[in-house]
C-alpha cells in the first residue's frame, strides 16, 4: 500500500474516472452530476495539495506583515507573545515540503550505499549494523501500518499505535481513531 498522498490521489482519480463514473447509471442525472463534482474535487485536491504548505506559510507571512503595518500596540502581553510565537513558526518553516522529501530520499540512498559497503569494511561490526538496519526497518514498517490504520486493514487495530505517537515531532493533534469501515 502506498502512503504518499500524491500517488494515492492519482490512483483514486484513475479508478474513479475509468471504472466508477462509467458504471453509474446514465439515466440518474443526480448520480452523474455528483460523480463529476467528486472527480473535479479530487482533481483540485491532487493539484492543490502540494501547494497547501506554501499557501499557509504565505498567509501567515502576510498576516504578520499586516500586524506590523497596523503598528498594533497592545497592553496584552499574552497577545504580543503569541504574535512572536507565530513569527518564530514562520521563520522555522523555511524548508519546502519537496526539499524535505528530497532529503529523505537522499538519506535513504546514502544509507543504502553505506549498508552495501559494510561487509567489506573491517571497521564496522556487521552484526551491529544488521541489528540497526532491522530495527529501523521495523520502526518504519510500524509507522507505515499506523499511517494506513484508518483504512481498516489491520486485524487487531488496537495493537498498532496511532501515527501521532510514533512521530517524533509531537505538535500534531490526534484525530479520533476510527476506520473508513465505520464511516
């Protein structure tokens, strides 16, 4: 199962346009209309998803600029602190999602090359390296299972931790746990 949203959306769009829409009763105008609307919305989502992060970052920058332009003076220290916090968030959001993903792919490539070299490198313990790689693979596999948990594939979903607990950056709010089968 794929976890990258852009690839999943492309597959859903293809299935929807090639299989589902043609199977709808052509005499059911409402179903045809809603099907076309869903196809348009999925296409919009696929096209705009890569821009969402930049859009939000741009909006935050514009709002902070408006705050400065208004030359707001406030006696509310909490409010001023919050604006400062938002400025810090903007400054720390300098990397684009595509750059982050390219870094992930780059690190995978570098690590793969290193692992291939390990058997011939007398400086490293093959056992230790193998244990580290297998441990990392187990963690990644669990993250991927957790990412897809909402789809309802797990026979014992309670045995898989939520993705929010597995991600190191804990500023993510956890949605209610449920599968698509319950919707």
